């Protein structure tokens, strides 16, 4: 789905060997992304005070695509959209590599979509407020009772609001570029809500940014 300009798409377990130029370029991209994210944050927090998320979903999709481009990522192709029914609600289960892919999924999934994020991410300045503004769902992975409550909220959204929910079936980012064992939560929730699983895959991002970079 994505293509880095200077690296191959095949996952590799070799350690990074940054040059001075790559390090400088990464710093510039990070500052640019932060500035764009700040602008997105201001816009969507303001909109969230006035409207429900569905009203500005298309604007959110455009903003997500803008952020991806500012991060230096180009989406080469999106395949399989014809398999997504506009009248059906899904639990969307992607592979999870880094923090860029939620913007890709939000930007290129053609219908309403919300996501489940670990609670720690809601504490990140700007990022946390942005996620609240666009209706993301907090998940406390360290507390079983709260995690169950979060999945019940997902079930309610699927049943009552008829909005698809994105949940990383691996539960966390891959450490080596390969698909990790799946968690039970998304599949049990799909059964409880009576919806189908929609698997999606983003290729190429591991070679752009890895866990811990």
C-alpha cells in the first residue's frame, strides 16, 4: 500500500544504520509532521465542539492524507475497496507497524471508521486531544475489567451507531516486520456484535519507521 522512496518493501530484521543525512531528514520530517498535526488538532477539536463526527468525516479523511504526505509517505495503490459494502458494519483488523498507518487507514477507508487505542496514547500532548476529538476509543490493556468495558463500548458502537471500528488484531506494533499472534478480543467482539471481520494490510511501512525508532 505504501512505498518508501529509498528502501525495499521486504521486512528486514537488520538494525538501522542511519547516516547524518537520514537523521537530519527524519528530524525535519518530524518537525513538519508536528506542525501539521497541531493544525489538524486545532481544527478538529474546534469542530468536535460544534458537530458530531459524521458531519466532518470527509474532512478528517483529507486531513489524514495530508499528514501522510507531510511525513514523506506516498500511497502507491489501494486495492480491494470494492469488497467493502457501504451498508455493512465491520470490525476492521489491520496489521500494526507504526503510528503512520492509522492515518493511512483513516485517510483511505471510504466510510465512517473509529479506532481503538491504548490509553497511554491519550496522554500524549496534542495526539491525545486529537484522538478524543475524532471519537477514538480508549483501551486499558493493563486492567482486564476496563479492557472488557472498552470492548463492550465497541460492541455498542457497532450495533447502535452502525460505525465500523478498527482494532489491531495483534494488539501492538510488530517488533520485526512479521505478523504477530492475534488477540481474542476483536474476534469475540465481532461475534457478540454480529458483524463480520474485515482484514486489511498495509505494506511497506516497516521500512520507513520501526518500533523504537
